[in-house]
């Protein structure tokens, strides 16, 4: 993510384009399924459309163009035979431009439904610092520092599947636990600090009060981001929870607002203010009703396999 990171990995990205193009030409699939990642996938879709016009193209989990780069809606509609969205407002967004998008449900709802339930709440603060090494190294120290202001609570850091335990070890103090059972930890926690993204939606559907954070650096980029935000971003919120709900359900500590003081202040509200916590959990139920309960995976698969 970010210009510098992309340039650093440019050779790998170029090689992946070549590998994918060769695979398409060799296999000549009936259907090409694109999942997120528009910078890569839209180029692959254009290549497929030119070289294999008989192949149907489906975009499952389309890019969030309703928040950023709306102009891509025309490109997606031109290249794709089906667009299968995972947010309930996406069909209406595409319809405004005269295009079709089918809402198939959200995969996170499906995942949560499979998780074993528990109603027991413990004196735990769950910390979900993200899934990439760079964001973990930037976010986790500040998240832990905020949580350590509440010594009566046990701190549990939820590890990303692809990152080894040793990566987290330097950040943890004695008595702080690393866990790979994220759902069970979040379900039993009194509150959570969550790196902005799908994890905030998972935390909401598991019923745990939370504060969301997101790191931006360096300082000049933060200032540029704040200046460009009203020009390029059409949404007031950054987390899926608030975007789907259309209001601030959870506090977002983003960029300059991601400080130990602001995170700990919201965490204190979550731990001590019962009315605040009940309002948040009531909003979670509304969020669940907006997303619906249809199984995203099988719904998408049925549509894909029925394409003529």
C-alpha cells in the first residue's frame, strides 16, 4: 500500500502480471473471477477482454469506488459481465450510473455465523493491530500504551494468521498475551482497540465495544491527506461499521487523531459508561440487519456458475 511500497515491489508486481496473463492464455477459463485489488485486477480484466473475448468476467468484492475513484465505475461495467457486491448500498450506487450490481451478502457475516458463541464477558481488552507487518509495527506500540493505562484488565493481542509469534514478542510486556483465537477473544473481551478495516466489522458483529485506529505517516503526508480528503473522498467515515450504518457507531482515531490520549479516553468510556456501550451494541444489531444473513460465498457461486 502506498506509492513507495508499490515501487519497491514493482518487479514482483510485473512478474505477477506476466504469470497471470500466461495462465489465462494457457487455461482459457470459462469465467475469470476478480477479487478486490483494482490496480491489478482491472488490468487483467482488460487483457482478458482483448485476448479471450469468450471468457466471462465477474468482479466479486468490487473495489470501494463509492468512496474513492468513482470514475472506475464505467471501466468496471464495461469490462465485467457481473458485479457482485458485499455492501448493501452498492447496487444503488451502480444503478445511479445505469449499471447493475448484485448484493450477495457480506462474507464476514457468514464467518461470524460459523463461530462458536459465548456470552461470558471477561476483564479483557482485545487488541487487533492489523494483518501487515508495517501497520502492526506502527500501530501496536501505541495501542498497547493506551491499553496499559487500565491495569485491572488483561491485554490480549490478536495475531494475524500469516505472521509468526516472534514478530510480536518485542512489543509485549509480562502478562500480556498473544492469541490466534481472535473470535473467541473478541467475544469475551470487555472492549477492543481495532486497526481500521474488516476487523472492525468482525468486532461489531461479535458484539464487542471498540475504538478504531489507523496510522498515517509521515507528517507531510498527513497534512496532504487532510487537504485532499474533501476533493477525493466522498465519505465521512473510514471504517466499514460506520460506512454501512451511515453514522458514527464507533469512534475513529485516524492519522493525527491516533494518539494514546484519544484512544485511552475512548477506551475509558467503553469500560465505564454503560449507556455509551449499550448504544453502540444497539447500533451493532442494526448493522447486522442491514447486512442480512444470506451466505455470500454460495450466493456468489450460484450466480457465477449460472453465467451463460
